[in-house]
């Protein structure tokens, strides 16, 4: 499973102008994808859900891939999120401890 950085989020019981109940846009997490975004080379990931079905689209500089799934074929869904700030604090703490032990030797 991949981690994504979300840039647009819409989820409601009423559809938006395009008829989507869920519309999430983002990019893959990571330094390289962040740098590509700064260069305006968008490698986007889109998830849309409407009355008809679910569409997952991945686009890059070279190609685009769309996966369409009818709602009648979906049996269950699950999602999650996390705050990477805690990861950054943990990494900073452990790095400071490793530098401290390296200076002692």
C-alpha cells in the first residue's frame, strides 16, 4: 500500500458539481514526488466515487492509468490517515541519540 499527500478532499452525502460523493486528489509521498511538484510536473492520484462507481486514476509525466469499479462489485472499504509530524519528531529524537552516542566514543 502506498502513502499519499492529499491536496484536495471532498466527501459528502450530497454530490458535487460533477456528481461525485467522494473526490480526493493528491500525489505520492516522498522527496522525489515533492520535487516534481515544485517543478510543476504533476504526478497526480485521484479517487472519485459517484452513483455509478469508483474511479482510481494515476497520472504521471508519461502516462495515465484509470481503474473503474462498479459499486455493485465493492463489498467493503477502509481508509486511514496519520500525522507524519510524529514520525519526524521520532526520527529527530533517535538521530540525536545516535549522534550523542557517536560523539561519546
